[in-house]
C-alpha cells in the first residue's frame, strides 16, 4: 500500500490504513515525544501520548495532506502540552 492510498483509505475510516500508518510512523512519533518528555515521564506514559497522537490523526484524517508532517506537528504539540501539565510537579 502506498502512503497516498493509505491516506485515502484512512479518510474513509479504514482501521487497516490506520495500522499501516502506526507501523510506518510509530518510531518517528515516539522519538519526537521522547525528545521532549524523556526526562520527565516513563515509557508507558510516553506511549499513551503516542496513542493520543494517532487517535488525533484518525479523527482528523480528512484534514491531513502530509501524514508525516501532521504526525510530527501533533506529536510535538501534544508532548509540549503534557510538559506544561507536568510543570507544577517537576
């Protein structure tokens, strides 16, 4: 499956296409999250943020034009938001 085909299928609600994106970009997303939160959260909590990123990707698939760019931006923003939430406890 190509990225363009996977995106079209994702926009139609395909769970298989979502799995394709998760397989392809999970390392990329988790690296971004780890670079921001690695010193403040354990692995399980960072995986939860990554899950939230892919859920947001799923929910907003109709707005996505560049999957890698979208995932990177969402991962960065969600990790920074989580860091702000942790601000009082770190």
